[in-house]
C-alpha cells in the first residue's frame, strides 16, 4: 500500500448477511443522485486534521472536533438500514480528503461523470472537510423516501449531485466548471 504520511487502520466485524454489501464505485443508473450524510453532528465542515491543511502546512491551525456520539449512531444506523433494504447503489466515507476526493474516487472507479452542486457547501474549502460523513448514490425512485426518513430522524442529509456522463461538472451560483473524467484521472495518476 502506498500511503505516505497516512495512518491506515483496518477493522473487521460480524455481519448479518455478507451478500448485502454496497461498494463505492458509481453505478450507471439513470437519474441517480449523490447524497451527503453528515455523521458528525456538526454542520460547520471543520477542516481540522484534513489533508487540505496538511498540504498548506497548517495541520494544527484548526482543532479536530469530537464527533457527537448520538448523531453518529443515529446517522450510521440510518445508512445501515438503507444497506439492508438495498436502497443504496454506492457509498463512500469522506474521511480521506473530504467530499470532493471521495466523489472523484467514486467517479474514477465507476468510470462515470457527475455534477456536483457546490451550493450545498458553505465554501470550496469545505469540500475538503474530513469530519465524519458519507456520500451515497441513490436512485431517483427512492430519493424522496430517503430524504423524508432522514428528516424524520433529524439527520443532516443533502442532495449534492447528479450522476452520469463522462465529465465532472462543478456548479456554483456564479459558474459551472467542466473537466473531462479522463483528464482528471490522468492528473490524479501523475506522480
């Protein structure tokens, strides 16, 4: 494993059914959406301990917030319910690079483009927040049900993107920036 400057933690656990799994690559499903689920209990997209701050040599500039155990348990249980009910197409944690890095990893492996609506993030830097959270790909057919269930449980869930095509589109109120997936992959793989 090549992971300079990184701690790698592996874990195992008993599962009810090994057949009920969800992988991280985007699936080619028409009208599917990318959803962000906050597991931390904080809505401020803290950059404490993030790779972004590491690259700027500001690692200790902002403390890492503790996760709300109650919020984490509720949100994690919700994600597990959706896995058991086979409502998720893909899921990826955002703990290594934030939502933007996780979304790109999902796109690269699935060989599918996506459109990220950056209006759902308070700043471009917040896309690199590594506070506990996940990205989930869901079919448009179950989107309303999932968002309603999350609201009933007082969970922080946001629809942040659309899946499809062969490019990554970053959309803000001011502009849309389009980058071909192959170009991004080439840059990503360059040492």
